C-alpha cells in the first residue's frame, strides 16, 4: 500500500459516484445475481454531465459535531471531473481537476500554484473521512465481483459479492442491500479478508436530480468504519443537476485556475 | 501479680464484649454453625471478586493536572501509549527484509488488538514526499511490497529512513538496530487487558526477535502484576509466621486455630462483600489479608492470652467446671474487652481516615480494612467464647518473657530518672522530623517502582538507550494555528525544549508544515501566509500523526518533548520558560528571539555559540541591497524561467524565446529579453502594485495565469533574498556546529519574512500535560492525602481513647508516641532522600492507629496496676504483640514490588518505633495519679 492522494481526489470522485443512478423500475422475478450487479452498474454513471453540491461531515468517535467540507463537483462522462471547495474558509477556492484516473491536478490559491497529484490512491481515505478512494473508483462491480443472492428483505435484494481471483480490491467480500425499484444499494457491509465486518454504509433519501433525464441520487450517505472505533462520515448532497450541457473545455488547468 | 486480678470498672459503653461473649457461651453451637456457614458462603463469594482492570482509577480525578492530562489525552487521542521495542538480530540492522517483515507483522498484530486505537511504527508510518507532479504526497516510508532484497537496496532504505528526523530516535533507534511500535490505547480501554493482549500478540508475531514492553500501560500493569504476585507469595509466608509465633506463645493448637479463624473469616467476608457490590481487587486491596493478619489477630490474641493466665475463680457448691471456666473467660474479657475494643475501633477509624483521600481505590481500601478489623473484633468476642465454652482450656503459663520484662523495667526506670533528657531529646528529634518532613519528596513516576531486572525496568533502560527515554511532556497551546506567527511561537518553544539537558526530541505540527512547505517549493520553513497553512494541512488531513499534533479545528496544538532524564525537572524548566518568555500575541520572530534560538540550537548541538560571535552574526544579518549583483542576477534568472515558460509547473505562461517580440498594451513593442532586463533592473519590492506584475498579467493567457506567474516570481525572489542575507550573516561567524546549521539558517531566515508576518488575532495560551504532569498531580495528591489522612486518623484515635480514659491528657498521650515515631520516620526518609509514594502514604494512617494502640494498652493497664508491674508483666506481651504486627508488615518488605517493600518496611518500623517510644515516653509523660495502684493507696490513706 502506498500513497496519499490529494484528498480532493476523493471529493472529485465522490461525485462521479457509484451512488448516483437512474431508476430502473421493479425488478423481474427471475433476475439472477449477476444480472442484478449489471443493473446496478448500469444505474451508475449513465449521464452526460452532472453537477452536484455536497457537504462532507467527518466526526471522531464520541463527538457530536465534526469538521465539515462543502464542495461542488462537475462531472462529464466517467473520466472528467472538476471539484471546487466552498467551505470551510481556509480551503475555499481550492480546486481539483481529474482528467482521467491517472491525471489529477490541484489548485491551491494560497500558493497560487497548480500541482499534479499522485495517482496511487488505493486504500486511502478522504480528508480523514471514512470514504476510501476505492469508493470513488468508476469500476464496474460486475467485472470485479461474483455475486450470490442470499435473500430478499423489505423490497431489497440481499446480494453477497466476492472478489474474483486476481482482482485487487479493498474489500474482498461485500454484502449489499439493493433496492428492487431503482437498483441502488441502500445498505452495504464491507468485510476484510478474515471475514470481519470492517465498515457499514447506508444510503438513503434518494431523490431525482434536476434535469432533462431521470437520475436518482442518495442525498444522505452514512459510513461507519468499525476499524476506527466506529468513526463516522456523512456525505450530504444539497443539490444534483444532470445534463446541463457542460462544455469539454471546462475541464482544463486554466479553468481550474480561473475558477469558472 | 496485681495485674491479673485487677478487674477494673468497665467504662460506659464498652460492656458489650462481655454481653456478646455471654451470648456466645450460652449458645455456642448455633454461633459456631453461623460462623461456619458464613465462612463457606463468604469463601464462595470471595472467589468471585474481580481484579481491577483500569489502573487510571488510582488517578485523583479532581486534581487540576490530572484533569488536564485527561482532557489533552482525549483531545489528541493519545491518553495512553504502549511502547513495544523490537531489536534486530545480533550483528544486523533493522533493514533486512526478514526483520522488517517481522516488525510489520508485530505492527499488524498490535493493530489487531482490541482496545488499540492506532499504531505507529517504521513499517506503518507515512512519509511526506514530493509527489510525481510536485504536490505533497504521503507514502509508506517502508514499502512492504518492495522490501530490500539486495545489500544495495538495504543500504538505500537505511539511508532513506535514517534521513528522516521525525523517525530517527522515535520509531527507529539512532543506531538503526531497534524499532519502536507506539500503540495508542482507545478511550476507555483497560490498560491491563490491552497490555497483556498486546504483549501476547506482538510476542507471537515478532518471530523470535527480542521485544521489550514499556510505556504507561505496561508499566502500570507490571506494577499491578508484581504487587499481586508478591501478595500471593508472601501471604502464606506471613500466615506460617503468625502460626509459628502464636503456637510458641500459647502452646495450644486450639488457640492458634481460633486466632487465625477470626481473621480468615473477617477477610473472606470482606472479600465476599467486595464481590457482592462489584468492588474489584486493586493493588491496594490485594494486601487486605496481610493487613488483617497484622492488625486483626491481636484481638483474639489479647483475649486468649488473658484467658490462659487467669486462674479459675473459686467455685460455689454445685458449680460445674465448665461454668467456672466460663466465669474465667468473662473475667478475662472484662480486663481486655474495653482496650481491645478501643484498639480495634481506633485501627478501624485510622483506616477510615483514608476516606479523606481523593483516590477512590484507596478510599475503598480504607473501608475494606476497617470492615475487616471490625469483623475480626466481632469474631474474637463471639467465636472464641463459643468455642471455649465447648472446649475449655486449663490455666497455663505463657512462654517465658522474663528477660524482656526486666529489660523494659530498666528502660522505663531510666526514662523516669532522666525525664528531662528524654523529653528534650524527643522534642529535638520530633522538631527535626517536622523540619525534614516538610521537604519530603513524593514521586509517582512509574519507573520509580520497577525492581531492577524486571521486564519494565529492562524496557525502561532499552527505551532510554535506544530512543532517548519513554517520558513525553506535552505542551498544549491554544490559539489559531493557521497563523504563521502562532507557528513561529511553537517552533521557538520546541527549540528551547530541545536545548535542555536530557531532552532527546521535541516535535510539533511545525515540523510537518515545514516539510510540506518544502515539498511545495516554499523551502523548509513555516509558510509565510495564513492562507497557505490550511492548504498544506489539506494534504495530510485525517492522518494519525496530524491528529496527535493538531486538532481539526486548528485551535489546539501539542508540542511533544521527550526526555530520558528527570521529567519533573523538565516540567519545572518548561514552566519557567513559558512563564517568562512565552508570547501570547506574537507577531513573528524578533531579533532578540532569533538570538535566543541561535543560543538554544547551538547548545542542543553541543557547541554553544559565543556571545561575540552571535553579536557579529546579528549585526551582519541585513536585507541585501537590491542593487547587489547577486540579486540582479537572481531577478534575471527567475524572470527568464517564468517568461519563457521554462518553469511550467509554477507559471502557466505561453512558451516563448528570449528574442521573441512581445507587445504589452500601452507600451512600445519589445523583445522578451528586454522585458527580462526590466525585471533584472527593477529595484522595487515585488508587490501587487508593481508595474512589472501588470506586464506579466498582460503577457499571460489570462490574468489568473499571470497572477500565478507573478506569485511564483515574487516568492522565489524573496527566497533568494533571504538566502543571500543569511549567507552574509553567517560569513562573519566562523564555523558553527554542522548539526545545527540548517536550523540556524532557518532561524536567521525568519528575520526576513516576505510578506511580513502579521500579529496573531487570537491570543495564545499554554498548559502542560502528559505523563510527567499526571505524575506531578498524583504526587501532589499523595502529599496532600498523606497529611490529611494522618491528621484525621490522629483525631479519630484520640477521640476513641477519650471515650476509654475520659481524660483529654491521657487520650492525647496515647497518640504522642505513634505521632512522634511517624514524624521522625518520615523525617529520616526525607533526610535520606528517599521519595515516598502512594503506598507509603498509607503508613501514616496505619501507624497512627496501630501505633497508638500500644500506648493505649499501656495506659489502660497502668490504671489498674503499678508502673513497674505494667512494664514487667504486660510489657513483654505488648512487645510480642507489636513484633508480631511489625513482622506481618515486614513480610511485605520481602516482595519484588518496590512500593510494597517500602510500605512493609516503614509500617513495620512505625510499629516498633511506637512501641519503643511508649516505654520511654509514657513513663516520662505520665503522672503519679495515672497509676491505678497509687490512686488506691491514696484513697486508703
């Protein structure tokens, strides 16, 4: 394991987001576990551009309040993304540009500098939160995991996925509760190689994004890392707009500096 | 023997022993059955009593130092740190793949222990480096996927690791042969459980490498375990000793059995009670059996002793032998009942005096001992008569003690003859004791308690040798640590601390920021502006090492100072510095502060700078003239790099060549070379209003990119200006210690901030925390408790004696020998430079209670006899009884545990001293009318 991304990397990814999806309607009765995963993958990233405003709240165990970050993310396709921090004041104006999985830049207004970031971001967390970089990765679950339907609970498929041999992932086993209507996970449990539940996530308050096409976003996500004494992170969306005709040249270092 | 037949009047309120014994003798079988049943039940209950897990219970919760220690620990997540040292195999260093793998395995094992919050080690630590794109990046310092396989790779890794000041002496020893794992305990985790689990896990994972275990959790657990082991080992020894002595004195196995039974029953009932209310066994309460054997056996002893020597009363016709024996027992009780009762109540009261202490386990211990003593008394008045009612013993003489009696008589006569000398000497010794007691040292450092050769002792030595000690003082500073001026104040504090003797390391968030700033191209120095600091911290947000140095709100920072010397001296020196030199509203380094820093830095490097050299350096430290050719060339080079986009990273300018024509609106056409010339010749400071900035903005693709280019130019020019100024200043200095040179350059560079450093908006404040402060708080608490408990015990004992004697004078005399003994004993301890600890402070209570009991017995019999008879006939019994108690305590002096040894020795000495002084002081202090026989004579006359 190596690396520290610029935390911005995460923020950026936050918004490309496996938890943004288009509702697919009720599931067929005969759907297989593999098909469920494909439907989940399809529900993610099916947009031309997406602009979201989010708030990340990181709380230490036993603390009622935590440090908050607000940022706007503009995404185009699955590769290009630009993130701008709105608060707190000491990071306001900072920005990050993702031109692809291997090319990321950060703009630091305090230094009046743009820096290219390291791309090795695996197993790292964002801003001391419990969001790992792998959460942000745009990989398709169906390509990495084998799935097994272990039951159905309250309108959700309960699917257990196991990493295929040779696939390097942070969590070799995960358990997902997938909403039958929108094919989005509403709850996830991540297990380490020893089979210990190391992290739990809930995704709630799915809302349709503003825009000409139908997209759904969980406006509240809570992640609890059991390895860190139940350290908690909340990601709260405040707005989500889809297909706003964002131009390609919005994703350049110059635009990052210009702050547009 | 007047004493034996002198059944005096029983003081009011003290007749219940006779009543209880009478009841037991009338119903012996039910009483014995009740004792047997409760004994069995208590044994079952006592088996369920739990061991204490949280050693922080011994911390006085209301002490301000302790509160601060806890608060800072919670804030920075480093309340308790367990240290695990791992040594490379002989002849090797740490950097072979095999050793690193084992260190990594031990680190992973430590991380997996329940109750461990986070772990630092050389195989887990992240390193701030320049990423491939120039941004700060954190990577594993030792990449476990690429461990060195060849000698060259090993040497390269060694070189890399040993070049990190934050790692060397902290996670890796200076010789590169030992690693240190720092395991931070989660809030609320049990020191003992976690340290035991950690020990096991690391031992198993380290694959045969030598490991040592230190730090507060291991130290506390070791002290606890050692105390427990001592108690388990020594209690049977004490028991055997008591059995042997009582058997020799009584020559009756039943008497021995009864004496032991009263105490065993009392101890088991107390322990069952502890299990019932959920009170755990602490290092203090684990001594309960020994304490009860020492103090609780004397009640049955006195009763049986008197019973054995009494002759049966003359019988009436028809009276059975059993009835006559019962009267004999009641006669014995009339003699010994009141003093034994008062003795037990006084001892219980002196234990209850521990309730004034602010340490909960000691308060509990006081209650437990008081309950045990009271129960032992109760058993003496119920069980002993019940058994003797069924199995009466004939009159018998006790072991011969004539020689002791004669010796005591001579001593007593001497004291009476030389009354003035005796009292004068005692007054002098007591005054001397009082004088020295005021200077007694209280030390609660864990390492004071380690026995040589024990595991924590070895760990302490290992940590001192390899890592510069295990004691870390924390200086918590409040303020806004995004302000450069606040960071400069932290750095100053850090450099002062590092210059102190025995300080091996001082770190703070400033070190992290300077490293990040260097990676960003700003040099190894504190960032210049308030906007830069949070943006640098952004790169390491959430990292464990940052959380231990700075709060996420940036409003509290810690400076960690490690020492291998006297941590309390470090505390005093840092407090003195902070009170004298700390600046609450700093506005950037002044020349005087920089001069101080140069003194400290060179002192820390072992070559203090001479004052005349320092004067020359400061005199020469001046901002260079803008016309200085070195600056002119610097401006030319920097402008060329930026305007030609040679430097793509920091200045997004269009790519041009020096000969290319450029057109700035409102200016004539020029070549780029001419523009560069303008930059080189510009003598104005590179401010935002500079016309050259406007040119750069115009030549860029956008104003934003031009602003970027100007910022890069201005910052680099400031850096070059600073470097020239520092070079010029140092030119006049002559050779300076190489180890200090980078920091000396940095300190001098701080005289030339660009832009000027603004004064902090929020004032700074400081407080000291960490283990040394916890120890100071505990020491203060021990000192306070020691005095408070002794005073309360003395008052309580005097009140009980007042109840017995009905005169204030005699009640006061009862306390005098014990009080004088304790004052002299603790005075001598202070004189010998021996510090006292938590356990030792208990001696004052116990010494007051048990010591005054001897005097009280003396006076009680004096009221019923002549002084000579008391000394000759009761004296030896008192001496034996005292020696028995003292020996009980002295057994503890054979333990491995240092506090236990100290406690045992002092308690035994206080008993012997109180007895000795009783035979010397009481004859001098008592009056003729105190003797019962004399009063009788007068009445007859």
